[in-house]
């Protein structure tokens, strides 16, 4: 077992860290405050190969392995968790399903533009009455001469406002429940497809989260992704990969919280000595560092299984569950360690705290991750 | 000019913003200090890539250093350089600026025909700014230093030089050597798209002293006419003094102090 990163992996990590430090960190606080989408950064990242990380070069992707992918997402999240989720969602559940299941024509039409960042991708499964239980989705797609006609509302869609291409899950056969769900590639601008309310969130505020509305939205037959009735299977596969990315995002937030605690506890003096000389503080830092290390190896394990084309859904859920809860614990300790300053918006730990809570919930709540792990253990 | 062949010299340096000096031994504490691509060499790479984008051609990155300097070349390849050469051999160790320039010149001769050599003005670890000019000397090339803009014409380059108190435009016939400052451009980031080929070894050559066909006595520490005698941290400056009183009083006190110090 080799715990060393390869040259490519180290370079990917360095490129992302340099980019994040210079291009994301200086504006992250302001973007959070004003819910401002990182438009310029996303455009630059498209040109630098961040938007098609696990897509082959023939479609304009960077063809990186899963370990490099998680290293990049972690590095971005350390500076700005919102930007990290935009990139993660685009890569894992926007572009990747088109690569996995798309026809040659779909790959030519959509994948190249997604992989090079010319178009931004989103993924629409969640509905007002269907989140953790995707089999109960109510959006329908009825086959007609004009293609499939979609009707329904999707909610909490990451990059819903900014995205150009959305992978939409709709029921083509309500009676078959989860086996009646089909995935569609729907372009912005399609008649009958509109963006609804933009949410004002607790954390991850620079990433837009929207409602998507489909009213008699006709989608051509050739935009069915994979085969009809296979949508949920496709969704779950993409979501497993997405969860590894979200776990890496959590790791970045936790790492940021730890780094700030180290800097602050060395600089801040109380009782005539730096905070870091107090054992109560040392233990907090030791616990954070230990949990972060454990989360990192869970994430590497899931990414490594994916790279070796082995099943990784359970390990992906374990990584997402553990890493997001580690981020929440680390951010909670970080605010505590910073005392009153930790509650102020001038300190990044305040943002880490709000971001970490969101990460525990989206892309499958902690409870859903436990359900997935338990099902696998007990099956 | 079409198909311009450019060689860029680069150096891996310790990130001096993190370096401390051991007061007992007067040497740099290098342990745990990250190595980076010398900042002005990054500008040199960017300048070369921009010229290639307008004229076509190739960019070759060259460095001399320990085996881990390869990382720096991989980063330059990920920025978009076409190929890279690492000069690494125990025989090169301890070279001063003159012998470094000599060794680089031998590698450049071996690389064959070129139109332009671009170097960063100076490296942040030594700040000598000597290697570029010395390299031009060994290769018998015209040199233009402190470039802030480079434009290529048919067989020459027009360069805007940033000097201390003026700007100077100068034309130089090619082949030539140009050193650039940070003012010339904003270097691009390396691209994730390029890292596969940058790191798989296909674009990188490693040359030893034997490959350069230079006798050992002309290389490294013992061939170097200069050596570092001592490195030390300058004495900490005296503490600042805080004046008090009204603005007018403080201004008066300040003028008195400056007169005392014979600065006024």
C-alpha cells in the first residue's frame, strides 16, 4: 500500500492551491456576504482544466484520476467552499453522467462544452416532496410526437440559476416508481423551462441554489440520458461520485478551520502566554488534526476504489458522512477557540461554521449516508 | 517572425518569504521550506509562451539543480512549454554564477539552433542578476536586460527596458538573450489539462556532465572563482519612536529629529 501521492497528484494539488490562494481566498468573504457567484473564477478555471477533471482528453477534459480530483476540490474548498461545490457539482453530477451514459452525439453536443467550462452543468433530482427518497419524485415526462413533455418543480438546485445544461430526473412511468425514472439533458432556454426563486442560505452562499420549473417543457427524444427507466440508477452512480467530491469539500473546510486555529492560538495571548500553550487548546487542535487525517484517508480510499473501477458507493457515503461531520466539529471548535472573534464575520471561522452545517445536509444528509452504509452492511 | 525557437532558463529556489537564517551557523535553514519556481523566471516563461502564441514555434525550459528541480520543470511544462531539460549531476554542485552560466551555455549549445533566450532578471535566493548576462557572454550573444515588453520583428526584437529613472526602447538582432522583470506580464497558472504529459517524462530530458561533454575540472564548486563567505541577517533596526502632542507639535518634533539626524 502506497500512501505517497504521484507527481501528477502533487502538481494538481499545487495548481489548485495556488489558484485558490490568489483567485478565491481574497474575495470569498465578500461573495459570501453578497451571495455573489464566482463568475470570473469559474471562467478562469474552465480554461485551466478544472471543469472536466475526470473527462477524457478527447472531449476536452483533463483526464485526472479520482485522487487528483479530491485533492483539487479540497484545495478550492480551503479558500472558498462555495466555489468548490460549484466545481464539484459541475464535474461529478453535471458533466460526468454525460460521459458515463451519453450517446456519441450527446457527448459531442454537450460534453465538450461542459468539460472545457464553456457551459456550466447542474443536476436536478430534489423536489419539494422528494429529497432523500428520490423514488417519490413527481416531475413527469410524457412521450408525445414533440418528444418528452416535462412538468414539475425541482428545488434546491445547485447552480440552478447559472447553469446552461441541467440533468433532470423525471418520471416516465409513475407506476414503476424508481424504475420509472428517466434522466434528461435539458438546456437553458428550452421553452417551458424557467428558474424560480433563488434561496437565501445559511452557508455556501456564493453558490446559487434555485428552484427550476418545468411547464409543458418539450425535450427532444435524443436528450434522454441513458435508457428510459434507468435514470435513478444513473443518478445514484453520479451521486456516489459527487459525494466523494463533497467529502473533499468538507475536508477543505475542516483544514481551513484548523489552520486558522493554529495561527490564532499562536498569536493570541491570554494569562501572559499564547493560547497554544494551554492544554485545553492543544487538545482541541490535536482532535481536529486527527479527525481530519482520518477523513482524508476515507476519502482517498473511496477515490482510489473509483480509480480502480471497483464499487465505491458505500465508501463514498462513509467518506461524505464522516468528513462532513468532522468539518462541523472542527468548525465548532474553531469558533469556540476564537471566542468572541469567532462569532464575527471578520474571521473566516464564522463562514466555515455556516458552510460546514450545509455540507452535512446536501448531497445526502448524514442520516441518508448512514442508511446507505447500514443497508450495505446488513444486506 | 515565424516559428520562433525560444529557450527559457529557470531556477528552483527556496521560498525566501519563509526562509530564516540560523544565527549560529550563518546558513539558511532550508528544512521544511517549500521550493518554488523563481518568480521572475515565471515571467520569463510567460513571455516565451506569449511570443509562441503569436509567432508559432517552440519553448524549451532549461534548469540546473538537484533531481527535485524536476518539479519546477513539470510546472513549466504544465504552463505550456514544449519540452524541458534538467541538468543534474553531483559534478555541477556548488557552482557559482559564472560556472552556472558556463554549464547552461554548454547545454544550450547541445540543444541546437535557437532564436531567443529569455531569463528572469534574478533569482530571489541570491539576487545577483548575473547568470543571464554571463550566459550571453559565454554564447557570444547580444543581451538586453530588464525587459518589460518584447515584440518580435523579422530578424530582431524590440524591447522596452525598465531602468531606474527612465524607460528605454531598444532593438536587438536575433539570436539574443533577454532578461525580464516582473513588470513584463502576469504569468498564467499551470493547467490541469497539461499535467498528464507534464509529469509522464515524455517531454523532459535529464542531462549529466557526461552528456555535456565537459571535463569535471571545469564544473561545480572547485571551478567556481567566487564563494559565499558568510550569510547573515542584517541587524534589526532601532525601534520606531512615537511622538505625542498636537499635530502641529508633532510636526515640529519630527522636523527637529530629522535635523538632528542630518536628514534635513
